[in-house]
C-alpha cells in the first residue's frame, strides 16, 4: 500500500533512545516455517496463528516495537526473539489485508476499523492508526466458535431478558470487558429458542450467526449502511422482532433505540458505563435538559434490564466475568421516572429474588468460588468501601471466603 508507507516518520530523532536502538526488521518475512504458515498467505496470518496459539486476546503492532499481545489482561511480547518492526514493515503487513475502502479512510482520517477472518481459526477486529512513530494497529481476536449462554453461565433471570417480546436491554462495561461475548451469547440463545427475525447492526461484524430457529440479518456500518442511526431507522421497515445495536454512540441513535423498543421490538445495545445505575443516568444525560423529563418517562416504560460487567484475572490464568444485573420492576421504573436513580442501588438489594445482583455481590461470588483473589476483586470494584465492608460482614476475613 504505497500511501500507507508515506506515513513513515522522516526523522528518527523524534524516537526515544531505546526505540532508535531497537533492532528494526525491514526485509525478512514473518511467516517463518516454524509457525507453519504458507509463504503465499498474508504475512500477518503467522502472527494471528501465534496469538491464538498462546491464548492472547489482542495483538498490537506498533512502529519501532516488536509484536506485543495482551494475555490475561497483561501486555507481553508475542515471542521473546521477535525483532522490532519499522513503520514501513507495519504498513506493508497491513497492505495485504486492509480493504481498499479502509485504505482510503485511513488516508483521510488517519485511523480506520475493519474485520479480517482466517477460515477455521478466528475473526479479528482491527483498528489501524497513526502516531508519532508511524503506522500502528490493534487486532482483537473474535473466536470462530460462539460461546453459548450455558457455557458463560448466564443466570435464568438474564436469559429471561432474551424471552421478552419488547423493551430495551443494555449490556455495559469498559472496553475489553466482554460485552460483545455476552451479547453474542444472548443473541445465540434467542436464535436457538425463538422463531423470530433478528437484525444486528455492528461496527464491524464480530461473531457470525448462522440461521437456526431465527432469520438473522447482520449489517456492518460503513459496509452495508452509513451509520448506526440510518440502519436503525431502516430496521423499523424490515419487520424485525429483535434488533441489536452494537454501540449507542450518540443522542439520535439512543432516541431511535428507545422508540424502537417502545413500538413493540426487543432492542439490545451497549454503552461504556461501569455500573447498571450509572447507565440509566448516562442515557438521560445524553439529552438536553428540556427533553430529560420526557426521556425519563420513555426510559421508565421501555428499559427492561441492564447488565454491567467487568473482567477479573482468574487464579491460575484466564479471566472471569463479574456481572451486575438490574431487572426493571415497577419500583425501579418509578425511580427512573421521578429522577431518583440514586436510590436504585438500595432497591437492587431488596430485588435479589427477581435476579438483581450488585457488582460487589458478583465479585464476592467469584471470590467465594475461588476463581479470583479478594485483592483482584477489590481492584475491580467500583464501590471499593462497600466491597470491603461486604467481605467483613459475610466472612470475617478474606481467608474464609473460598468455598
């Protein structure tokens, strides 16, 4: 890709001494025989095979650095003896797999997103960007096999949200918290247990759903539609039962999603909030002050559930998800309508029989099962003082928590 190569830094003096001293790989191919990848395949395939082999979630290519991966939440080298890559090499590697429309977008905006797939291995969600050192990219692995709701251990109350005929269900959490995996499992559950029409709007498409009991149409923003809001508007004319909106990015998309839920459809969406109660506030705060009272009423009638999740490092390796679950009942609906969302956490405490779980309780359960350490759980808690108090009340000390 000649245009990508134009973004190589002209003056290496802008780099830190350690970076300029790094061994920069300019000529040799990455798909060496020891990795078992054919020389006529894109060179990056070798790195994708290797990252899947070591169980990494993300591959980072950064100019003047060797390939790095994220495994169990921590950054590390993909291979200890791998050379650092120049911006020229990163550009050449990306040129072999980046669609032409994304090349054009990168030249115009200096970043772009796309998906890449290796049959039989996995799909990869890619972001390519430009920084002071040159061209860089991050690839998130999307397993080719969909994890089911049963495999994830989703509770009956969470699965109950999948049986609703209408309403808005939000899955939230910071970037990399597993929102896509949870939503994928919920859509798969619907696909296996209902006879409906499902429309997904994603950027990019991550998990590919085969038609099972349902008809599924998956649309990718910038490829099959111009934007989330355009696709969501169109979905209302496409006879859907269930609509998945990959990201509720702006006020207009949120407004259309609420309207879609109000008009008799089940709508799933994501936000980057860290707790279920704060999600309600985030949605309302997206709107100007003169519209917020109306939105409170609409949200109180359409919102059915919020799942807020975070990932914790497991004892012995891997990661486990802690899920905070808010099920909207009449009492919580009234709190939303009256602008008293600050009372939602205490209402969740008395709603356990309906499947409500606070984040602290979800973290506590992981500790009790011996899946994560008390220290790791405390690190992931949003209400840290509340979590410490919960440990003291329920166990008399961390050592008594493990079953």
